[in-house]
């Protein structure tokens, strides 16, 4: 079977890595890809917003299935476009993609279906938004309604900051929308819960804990993700039952009621408070960097899973996972998540072992004259799997130290809560 993966990040490199292991795979292309995918797939440099050009490439390369990695083309309707041309696509349609593409849509769906989430207000003008901020107080979460490349959410600690961020969104800082969502701040611990969904059923597709803040100890501004580990230590059988019953299943039923059954990866970003799950956000694709750890842990053939999903036969499939612990640590360009350095050479990558237990997944990279250069804020993902989280983390840090890239930085404390819990349990 010939496959095309759309995207250029660490998530897409991880998907290509796993698909490449399938005995059923014929040709694999990545649009546009990065320096990592270039080693295992054919990169084709096309703008992922240009659906017509993507379709031409799909036809030219006799592609049997297209896997959409990032959220933007899904929100813009690439699934609808390709399906109308009889292309098999893995990913939700444009309407269902509102679960991530519009936070207002998601919050209103929660309210209508009694899905637990933080209290909120949705505003398109300043006076009412200001009243809500003064009423709720701080800390308060300010969110842009539409896609904002991971920069549309701010946890504000002062009223002044909350009002500034709100005004920025209302004045059009993010082109996707001028709506602002103001949300009460929930104390708790984050959990990423993944499912794979077809029209008839869904399967659990792994758990992880992401680390959004740029600084060690979870301080500083939010990022697209500084690292993650899997499985999440928070996930118990009782909690999972609550997540499925209170959050996942009502959402999937609501999408069916809308006449747009959800199909694809569905990632619930949750806050766990007093052993109860609250939905913070939905992502309509695999997480990044969570995808990297999940692809290292997945034992079942990914191509087979996607084949079953696109034929609405997930009920007939048993998905198997490695029982070991996995971690990924993101190497970022200096300056991230603000203005960051670009086009800086990265050396020593050849010194890093590449096998089923150790991988460097590329994100913001490109190759020129047989050299690797940085091209984004999040540049590389050092991803390792081992018997314990502590061992996996040590392997990951050793790899990053070997790279010794002076133009970048990384957090050394990814997984710190779980590791501290393990140490406390040993005492």
C-alpha cells in the first residue's frame, strides 16, 4: 500500500518511522517533510495549504491513503476536499475539526452535553469581557477561539495581564478569530488521553503527560510542548472509565447527532482534579510531542490500524502496546517560544544511536549540502524507551548532551512528577 503523510514536524517523523516498519507498505511520501523523514520517506516540498497541488502529487505517486498530521489542513477542510476526489483519508472532516479549530464550538458542545469542563464565557466585545474578568478574578485562562500555533492560550496571574491578552485577541492578533474565551483556572494535573475513532467504534490509543511550560519546574510561557512521557502515571482504571463515560462517548455521540461522525485521532487534553477529569481542550490529531512516545510504544502495525480505521472496522482489531516507559525531550532553538534562531547547523547527529529503543525525531530541520540545519522553534526530539522512566530519561539526556548544540536548549526535568512519585514510593 502506498501512503502519504502530510506535515513536517516531529509528529510526522514519528508516524513515518512507525509506518516504515510495516510489511504492507509500498511507497511512503511525506509532504513536505523534514531532514528526518527524508531518510525513510520521499519528501515532496509543497505548501500544505495548497490542496490542489497535494492532490496532483497523490495521483502522480499512486497513493492509496493519506494521513493528515497537523491540525491546520484538517480545520481548512482537506479531508472533505480529498474525499470528494475519491481519495482515502485518515482524519476528521471540516465540521468535526471544529473540536480543535473553535474553542467556542468545543465549550458549547460541553455545555449542551454535560461534559465536565472549566467554567467559561465567550466574548466578541470588550465591555462584557472586562466584566467577566473582574467577576472571576485571577488566575484566569485567556484563549483565542481559533488556531494560534500553540500561542493562543495564556494563564494570567494578574487582572492587568488578563485584560491585555483579551484586548489583543479581540483586536485580531490571531487571524483565525476575534472571539475570546475566558475560562476559570482549574488546579490539578494534566493528562493527555488518546483515542482512534471510526464511524462505528473507538479504541484507546495511549496516554501521556505533556510539559507545556518552557522552563524547568513548569514555569514561563506556554509552548507547543517541551517533552512528554508515556504512560501517564495518573491514569487508573477508575479514572479511565470516567473519561470514557463523561467525556469521550458523549462527544462522539454529539458529533453523530450533528451528522458528522468523528473519524481519526482524537486527543483529549484533560485536567485531573480530585480524581475527576475535566476537558481542557480537544486536538483533532496526534499530539506533538506525545506522538513520538506513543509510536515508540506501539506494537501493532500502524498501517494495519489505519487501514482498519478508514474501513470502519476498528472493532475487529486488537491494539497492543509495549509495557516499557518512554520519554521524549524536545531540543528547541534559543529564543523559543518567542523569536528564535533559524538556519543554524546541527552537528554530531551521527553519534546518536538509532534503533527500536532510541530515536531522534526531527521537527524543525532541513538538509542542505549534506548538512542538517534548524528551521523551527522545536527542532529535535530525543525519544527513548526503557524498563523505567528514570532509565529512559537518562538515555534521552545522554543523546542530547552528545549533540551539544550551542544554539538550542532543553528541559532536563521532563517527567519530574512521575519520577518523584516513584522515588517517594520506594521510601
